[in-house]
C-alpha cells in the first residue's frame, strides 16, 4: 500500500515481506453469496424473512409486571408479529432500532460525498497494491480488485468527478512505485453516497444490541468501516455463546454490557483517529501540512511503528 | 380521590369496591415480590451473580461424569431437584441448559413468582415444574427420581439437617449428585456474612440468616458420609461487593460449595438416551480400563 500527501512530497509505504497478505478486498456480492450459502447450511436453526420489514417495536417494561411479556415484540409490514429475548439492530447508520430504542447518537455530517467506480487499467500489472493520495478536497484511493485489471476507485473529492486522475501520477524524486494508468471507467459502476461520522451513546440496552454502522459510522478513508462491524459480530457472538453455555437469558444486560465495553474500547479510539486524520488531511494550512508531512515521513522511516499499524489494520 | 360512597350511587356496591381494592393490592404486592426476586441489580443481585459460579459448577460436574453431550443442551436428559428454589433464579438457567427441573419452596408466594416468570418462555415453561412444598413432603412420591439435587443457600435455614440429608438420599438415584452451597460458621462469616452483608452493606436482606444455623463444611461432610454419600469436592467461594461477582477461593471460611455423590452402584449416571454408534464404540473400547 502506498499513501502520499497532496501538498508535499511525504509518502509512506506499507509492505509485508512474509507470505501473509496485508488485507483482502472482497466484493460485496461475493460476501453476500458466501453468507447466503452459510445460512442455507443452518436453515434448521436460522430463519430468514426476505423482503420483509419491521414497522413497529414494543419494548419490555423494566419492571416485571404480570400482564405484559418481558420480551421485545416486533410487528412486520405484512402483519406478522414476532417476539424475541434479544433484538440485534444491524440496520445501518440510520438505524430504526436505535431510534426506536431512543439511544442517543452523536453524529456529524462531513460536507462530502464519496464517488465509487470500477476502473479498467491500461496495462497488465500484478494488481496487488492499494494506492491512496490525500488531497485537500479529500482522499483518492485506487484499490485492486481482480486480476482482470479492475480497480475500485474511490474519490471523496466532492461531488465533481474531476480530472484528478492526472494527480495520481506522482511528482518528485522519491523512490516509489508508479500507480497504474487508468484506461476507462466501467459504465454503470459509478455511485455516490454522502459521508458522515456517527457513534451511538450506548451499544446495548436491556434486550437490545447494536452492531455495525447502527452503532458507529466512519469515513471510508481508512477502509475500516466494515471491519469494525465484523469485529462487533465476533465479539457479540463470543459473549452470547458464553452466556448461553451458562444458561443465561440472552437479553440480559450483564453480558451485553461486557460486549459494549470491549467494543467501545476498541472502536472509539479508531473512530477518533480516523476523524482526526480526515480533518488533518482536509487542510492546506502550512503548519498542519508541515506537521502531517513530518509525521508521515517519520512513520515511514520507523519500521516498528508501521508493523504495529499493519497488524492493527489487518486484524 | 373519589369518595367510595359515590360509587354506591352508580350501582357498584361497597363490598365489591372493597374486594376490587383488595385484589389490586394483592396484585401490586405480588408484582413487587416478583420484581424483588428478578431485578438483577436489586435485593437478590448476589444470588443472581452466584449463578456464574453455581451453574458452571453443576454443568461441568455432570458433564465430567460421562453424560452424553448434546450440542446446545449439556444437561439434556438430566432430572434436577432445586430445593428452596425461591423465585426460580437457579432453576431457569438449569432448564435452559436442557435439564428437567423440579423446583420446590415452602413459601407459596415464591412459587407463584417462579411460575409466572417461566410462563413467558415456552421452552422453560415445559422444562420446569414448581411446587410449593418442603423436601420431606415430596419424598414419598419421588423415591430415586432425580439425577441431581441442588440445595443452594438452603441448609443454613434447615431445622434438622440430618433429616434433610436423609431425604435427599432417598429421592436421589444411586450414583446421583448433591450440590450444596452454604455459609461456614466462623468468626469471619459472622463479621462478613451477618454484620457486613446484612447490617452494613445490605447485600442480603436483614434477618435472612441466623449465625447459629451456619454449617461448617466438616460437619456437613460428616453428616453426608454417615448417610449414604461420598463427598467429592469442597471449595470456598467469595463475594466481592464492589464488582458484584463471586469467585472461587482456597479458604472455606465464609461461603463454600460442595459436591457429593450418593453411594450405590457405579459412579457414572445411567444413560437414558440410546448411545450413538460412535459413542458405543468408544464405550466398548474403554470398557476394559473402566474402574
């Protein structure tokens, strides 16, 4: 991975010499297909209602009164009613579960949108290097996708699709790899989505847990959004499994709070760092450019720090 | 608040008013009691968190005694008697792990709370049966019925401990397990268990315990061994009021947990499910080495 600054010659490269890859870029459809296969394999234990929508939630009262059920009641659009010991909200940054549970969300809109497209490269390459350049208007990243010379192009440089492609050609004399040239943009592959930051004040309530973007939303510049979600899932599954083995009620706050503590400790520092990086690289004010230039050069010169960063990001 | 007599004019008699009021008060008292039992941060929070010790203790001991392990249901096929079940705090997790649980308690209100709480969970409602009764009262109809008896925080309240143990022996299957958690009778347990726990920190409602009735582990062991049991494990446990959690400790000076097995036939509980092919192969392969 090679990352460099717009306003200076600062550059940082991450390379892993051993056989393990630094990371994987997997297309969303491939993930969905793998998940669907897994779900089919456990069809006796997991039921998926495709094409359905929840329209109402009834929360259990905190006191255990005799008449009302202590479980969460869900009403679906088609009129069916479900009840559950634990409701997991994985419904994205505009989470309805979070809103209905009245969990406060700290949020901040970046006045930016991301443009995503698939590019065809002009020459055959190994296509195993990710490129990212920070411009004052936002980062541009070129992510390798497949061996057929495709690359995911993410330009967070405002709504305009600039001829910023020319900026990908580095200037200066530093020893660096050259990014591949782009031959064309895949038609119909372009999409735009607004960017913002969000963090739920609580990830859990009695009988409710939030995971993924419903709990936290980050800028894509570090490519960590979905990874945070995967981390949430692994952690929640671990705590629920331990609780189940102890015969506990899965909706009980005790183990849900342990999940929340563990994930918040991990997520909050990363989310803050990403936000800081975004702000740091959004400016062309000289002192800050100097600071980040120096910081980037210094980090590039220190292998132990880079190894730590790679280890954390590859987790 | 309207004058009760004004209702007399609208046709509802005074006596009906009174009985409606009485019903409402009873319902409120019941809800309060249910809330007291089942509020995890309430009066019985120490009992709730003791499940983190007692449930794994029972589960792992039973599993280690050669029970066929069914995924997701480690206690399936096991019949458990929860003596002094209270509001059902321990019966429910045991039921969730697959056991068929019978919970008994002398106080009828407790049984009603327990019954109501399990009623919302269709799985638990079938697996657990509650009965307002003492142990002595069910001995006749339950001879050698249970694989496991749990007497948690009970023996320190019992009037005749030897009789209690004899009854446990009668309703247990040969080779069945008895699990006891209780409080030792030491100076330390007086200071911590009564003075601090009841009077100062309010960990336990005041007047719950009578230090005279606390049972030292040596005495319990002696009584058990004299009445058909073989004591396998005695281990101390300690409550940390700051974290609200229990942990295993070396010393049995305050609280302790005990596991004993009813002597009789083999130490292993008899299988109730037919063995799978793989398991019967394993059994015959090790049959020669079994003691």
